[in-house]
C-alpha cells in the first residue's frame, strides 16, 4: 500500500485533484474535465435503444464474470500493503502459476481460447443492451475511434444511457466496471465515457460498501488512463501528500486493523531468529527499512538468548516515500534503533543506504567478513522494474547481487497477485479481485463511515490502485507476481528455498489471534500464505 496524496477535506472525502484536464472526486460528486457534474453513490450506463435489459437476466454471463471467487494482494510500510511498454516478459502473466490454486476464474485464465471466450461473453452482454439496428454502429467503432480522439465527428452513441440509468438499482457494480474496462481496453472511448459519466458515478462511494469504495478508486484509475493522464495524477499525488505526522497516523491505523504488515514482520523475524541461533555477529540488510520498527521484536528476542546477545548491525535501504513518512532521513531510524538496542543491552550498529533498491550496488552495503548476513525483502521487490520494463532488469539484477554476498538467509514477503505483465483488461480484473478482498478485510475492523478509515484507504491504498490501472511502462511501479514466479526468479539467481520451521508458523498464528477469524494461514509450496477467506493475499518464504 502506498502512501501519498493530500489529506482529506473536513468531511474526510476529498480524493483527487488534477489541474488542466482535472478530475475531482469529493464525496459522491464527480466533475469531469468539461466541468459537468453528477451526484450519486455510484456510477451509470448509456444506450441508444428503447429497451434496457437488466444484467442479471443473463445468469450465464453473471456467473462467468463473478469476481468474488478467490484470488490475491500487497502491503509495505511505506508503499502499499502491499505502494511496460508492449515488450513481452519471459514470465507471461497470461498464465496463472500452478501455485495460484485460488486464482479467480477471470484473472486465472490459462489459454487464449478462454481469453477469447471472455471477450465473447462481454460482447453478448453488450449486445443485450443493443438492438439489431445498432450492430452496424458497433462494428464501425474501430474505424471512427481515431477521429473521435482527434476532435473529429463522434459516432452515434451505442447505448441509451437514460434507460440504463433507470435500471441502476438492478445492475451489478462489478459487471459495470468490467464493461467499462473492456471499452477502455478496446479504445472505445465514447462507450467508456458513457459508463463512467452516466452510470458508475452514481454507483460508487468512498464511504459505502467495500466494493463501492474500491470502485471509486478504480473509476479514477480508468478516467486517468482514458485521458492518458495516469502519470500526471500519480505525480500529483506524490506532491499532494499528507504531512508526515498524518501519514504516519494512517499507516499506523492500517497496521492495527489489518495483519498484512505484521505478517511480513513476524514471519521474517521468526526465520532470521531461528537461522541466526548460533551466530555471534549478525548483519541485516533491510531493503524496506521504513521506520525500522520491524527489528524491535527481533532485538528484544536476541537480547535474551542463552550465552548473551550477539552483535547486530542493520543496513537500511531507503527511498523518498519513507523519508516523507518519517519526516526526516535514515539518521532518525538509526538513532531510534540504537537507543532501543541499548535499552535491551544488545551491541548495535546502524548503516545507511539512502537510495532506492534499483540504485543499490555492492559497495553501498558495507559487507564485512565474519558477519552472518540476513537480507530482508518485505513487499518491495515488486517495485523493481524487470525485463518487461527495462533492459537493465533491476529485479533480477538485485537478486543476483544479493546472492553474490553469500547470505545465510533471505526473507521474501510479497502480495500474491498477478499484475506485472498482464494485458490491461486482465490486470484490471485481477486488481479488482485482489483489492475487493482487501477492502472487505478492512471493512470488518472499521465502521463504514469511519473518517479515519476513509483517509487510510485513500492515502495508503488508492494510490497503488490508480498506478496499476492508469500507468504503463516505467511509470507503473506496482507490478506484483505470484509466488511461483518469485520462486522461478530466485532459482534462476542461484537460490535454494528453505523449509520453514513450525515455529515460524506458530509465531504468525499467534499474531493472527488478534484479528478477524476470516484471516487464515496456509503452509504449502514451502511458503506461508496469508489468506482472507479463500483468497491468498500474501506469501512469506525464505531462501539461501
């Protein structure tokens, strides 16, 4: 989950502001770039026939497009819980890994035929809102789209949006989002804008049900993509961040109400504690140091080790997001950890690497002989561009660099989601599926009108969603992969997977006792899976 953007207004509902081709969302009011506005708690449709058929009258389509079935998510202390161009990755996201047992039926499609089948179903659903006289308009849309984009004459609308709007109470929000996303994917600008401006804006609400709240952010991502302004909004969000004090408060709220951060901290700490049981000098490289709070519990545990505590040195890799959240540089983290270690009687040293993971070289890590090395990757590797983005492929380069350091253990925690090299529409479906589960998990811990929850979702989650939907190429930094692909990357870099001891699972199980019973822990493929109900949200694994 990323953390940026300006804080909410007095009502706690302010979302985006973009100058020029501005998009504004304040509560349920959406103002488009031409200044028109509409009120409501959701979004709406358009069509040009005299009849409107409710979507649920097509149960075979509704069943096929059901996104409630299980799939995945992401979290990081300063990014997102988890916060390309057309070149092809050698790990194609068109195929779900066999490790993704709980993949959704849409995002987990494993063949071209199934992808075509989905488009066929969407076409059937679309045609249910059309009459035979409109089919020629549909077929001619591709040739007329270029003229529309460049100010030429717009084709006649496919839908009677007024009639569809009358049936909004009968419509399924997820289905509408899918139709809109497909229109965006197909370059059908008129239809996409129709769904957004006439239907969706009347169906979403940042203070509503989980799917309504998520849809508000998905809609803004679609708008930004349609306007080719995804990166403009993304950069604007970086500039309109809450103050460091506010951001820390939002991140703390997320830390308390959901176990995603704690899952990363507790599982990695348990692995490192067990691996370093007999080491007298320990060096930990943390590629997502954030506030450094992860290491308090480990320092405390090592302080009581039989025979006395070891010497501990921590190298913290930083970035601008963490710096903003702290309200200062890495010296703040170093001082706090040093003070804490001193209070526990543990000899301690802190080393700074004030740069992003993409910039790290061996000389930045201050490797010393005689120290047992542990490397920690908590919800951070998915931000590294891979071969589908850059010929430098920092994702794999960093893994090879770490392997060359001969670490005793490497801990990896990542969102179990499939958004790296997926085509746009498949990525949209996966994002909707994953974050539906996340918003539902947040919902059980907070009242729907809780303004602090609204601000937390806006500042810690929404930015990630907009980035995944609106941005491409180097500008899209949210690029999650399934555990099966991480396992392939680590193996190619020369790592071998470590089997997790039962003590690691017990530590996480004890932590989960403080959260809703729908969070479940599963041990398979040599990794720990944190699930929300049947949806895998994150995995924790160890390597050497």
